[in-house]
C-alpha cells in the first residue's frame, strides 16, 4: 500500500498513527506529498489533491482520513480500533467530535494565513469557541478515552497535538486537568512520537 502524506498535516498524522497502532509499517509505503504543489501521483490517488490518500495493494484509492483509518482497521482484528460491539457508536461519536476539533483548529490556521484585513474575526472566534466547548465535553467524559486504544483516542491525540503545534496560544489545558493528564500519557505512545510533525 502507498500512503501519501505531509508530515505537518494533522489529518495525515491520524492515518499514520493508525498505521503504527495496527502494526502495518511493513505493509505501507509512506510517500511525502505537498498538497499545495501540483502532484500527479497525489491527484491520481485523490482528485481533491489533499493528503492523506491511500492506494491499496489492489490499486484502489481511498480518502479521506476517517475512511482510510477504517480501511486500515479492517485489515486485522488486533487491535480493533473501531469496536464491533455496543461501544462502537460511542467510539465513532467521540471520533467525530475529535475530528471537529481538528477541523476547527485547521480552519483557524488557514484563516490566519490570509492577509490581516481579509481575516474574519467572527469566524476565528467561532472556531476557537468550538474548540474550547468541545474540549470541555471531553474533560467531562475523559473516562470514555481510557482503556484499549481506539480510533477516538487517536483522533484526540492528533487534534490536541495539532493545536500544540500550530496554535500554542489556544491554551486548551487550562481548567482541564483530566484531559491534560490523559494527553501527557498518550503523547508517549510510539504512534505519537513517531509521527511528531517536527520530525522530517
């Protein structure tokens, strides 16, 4: 398989973390692709020109990150990142929330790259509020992120890691000691350290 990624993309990081957690490093060729440059291989794998994009051994192109992670999870049962039991929908709902946090953080980063006079403070405030409100929900339900690793934990690790990397002024730790403690432990997992965006 081929996984097209950019080391600073939080969406690609989520899929790379999944590769590590599933023990698939020997089966996945990692191919760096800058989504802001024309890349025929990347657009063949994803006509949207976005990373991550996966090409299976059979030549099927799969995107975007939730679908890639679900596909990778289907390749083996141990560990099952998306449980096939009554916890399935809770895990998937948690994943959707962490993906929303990531989407809001990414939107802030992109908006701040626009000229100052073109930036919308209304939208910046809205996205920031969404992040804090969501992390408050996670703080109240952090027990749902304990136990065997699952796709929601991976999503939360990728989202909070991205905020630390790109938006250090958004202090999500303040007033959220349980989420901070969870992240301190989770950050030491190989899937986090090996996909650190500061690594080349």
